């Protein structure tokens, strides 16, 4: 009985949160302009490709660590 009350309560809170997100009115545009324009992109481009080489090195090191650790966990025949 306790489990069904917990599940029911959790689902109720979840759906109430979803309803509050969907039921909100969209924000109105600023009074100065009839139509709000998005901001211009930064002059150098988006920073998503900054330090990509460092991320690749970290990913390779992490992959090597996982492979190295899995070698110790597997049993080798004598």
C-alpha cells in the first residue's frame, strides 16, 4: 500500500510540474520594438570547438583506463 501511495504522489507531482510548464503564457516582446530580434552571433563563432583537442586527449586517456582496468578484472587461464 505504501508503494502505490508513493508512486501516485510522485506521478501527481510530475504531471503537475509538466502542466505548469506547458500552461505558462509566452513572454511578451519588449515595448520598444514591435518584434524582438535574436542577438547577433559572436564575432569569432561559437565556443563549442574551443579546447576540443584537450577533450579528445581526456577521452582517449579515459578509454585506455577502462580497457586497462577491464584486463585486471577478467580471469586469465593459467
